[in-house]
């Protein structure tokens, strides 16, 4: 069953906000709930956060490929409010979407300017579905583009996954000329979650703190129905 992001945000609100932490972080409860969704991949999901600090990028990609079939297959993790905010803040010029997933947002953004869509793995199925888009496999921590190459850099539901978030942010800024847009889930940090997230942003200041830079005059972070929308 593939629920929309708006629906799953409501479920996460109940689990993360209403349950007392001692219950929400219970290994016994989480293993039962995670097994309902991830079945034979339960142990991978349960141990991911502990193993992540010591694994290589190759191992990191392999875990995502190994668990791909049991993750929600919806076309996008964006909710409608975040999508609208992104489109409202795009500036004229070329665009790169870093962490394009299944290509939903890239397809929309391609109408606004010349676009390249990247992810650590891009399936042939996605390439065939969106033949109007230039896809490129790339590591967000080492993007294969020149400095200040894109007028718009868009990165949604990706920073929460990366191994080295500071390096990833540095790369997003390096290739960005005018507008950087980021969306992350507004999520509390728990040891066991129903995703492969390593970084958590429960409040706007959680994201603003890690994005802090004296080089940008305008850094805005807004709540967006269970997500955080940021631009600079």
C-alpha cells in the first residue's frame, strides 16, 4: 500500500509526537512495526543507523538497492505545500535536482528551464519514463559539476539520508549560482525509524543551525505540513 506523503506525515506525527519517547524508542515495539512493512529486510532497517558511521559509500548504495523493493513506491515524497513552495521560489535559468528519486519533481521543473537530474542510482525504468530529462548518477558529496554552474539547485528529501551532511551541503552550495532550495522531513531523532534516515530536523532552527553561513544574506526556513522548506 503506497500512501501519499501527506498521509504518512500524519502517521509519523502520531508515532513521533504523541508516543512517549520511552515507548517510541522501544526495540520490541519498533521491530514489530517495522517487520509489518519491511518483512525480511527488518534486520537491515533496525541496524542501519548503528552501522552507517563505518560503512563505505559503496556499501551505503548497496543497502539502498537491497531494500528498494520494500520501501514505499509512491512517485514522490513531497507534500503539496512543499511542492508549491519550490515552484514559487525557482528563479530563471538552468536547474539541477540532486536526489531526484523517481523523477516526479524533475519532470515538473524541466518546464522551467534546462534541467539535469541526479541520484546515486537512476533506474532504466525512470529514464524510459521521463525521456525529456537528462539523468546522471552522482554522489551528492562529490558532484561532477563546475563551481556556480546552476542557477537553481534543488534537493528534496535527500539530506536526511547522506553519510556526510556537511560535505553534501558544501557541494550543493559550490555548484549553485543563485538559488538553493532544500526540503527535509520535520522528524524527531529516534534510533529506530521506518526509513534509512541518519539526520533529523524536528524544528526550523535544527536545519538553520546546520545551514548557517556568513556568506548568505537571506536564509529562510518554513514549516510545510510536516516538512521543512529552506532556501538561500
